[in-house]
């Protein structure tokens, strides 16, 4: 399973691990993804999504239905059927 948020599209970034002696080695910064189940009362349906913690905070603020609609308008979250 890929490390991509289904709502925001966040994916791993690359960068450097910097030691005390300033030696740089490549590393990956993984997004903090959680598998979470959401209830959407507008369509009376449960949905299981793999979302980043940033997306969970936005869902708590806006509501799951509004947030999915907003992301689909931006061109993200296209694989989620309501």
C-alpha cells in the first residue's frame, strides 16, 4: 500500500539526515497516515480512508462531507465515491 493520503494527496518527501559532523545522507520524510473510519450522515454510509493527521484535523473542523466535496473540486480525492 502506498504512503499517500487519500484526501490531501500528501506523499513522502526526500531530504537529508544531517549528523553532528554535518555529514548529509539521503532519507525519506513519511507522512503521518492513519487508517480511519468515517460516518457520512448525508449519504448514510461508513467510509474507511487512509488519511494524514492534517486531514483528520480539517475533517473535525469542516465535517467529512464538506471536506471531501472541497477536495474533489480541487481535483483530489477522486477515488472516493459518495
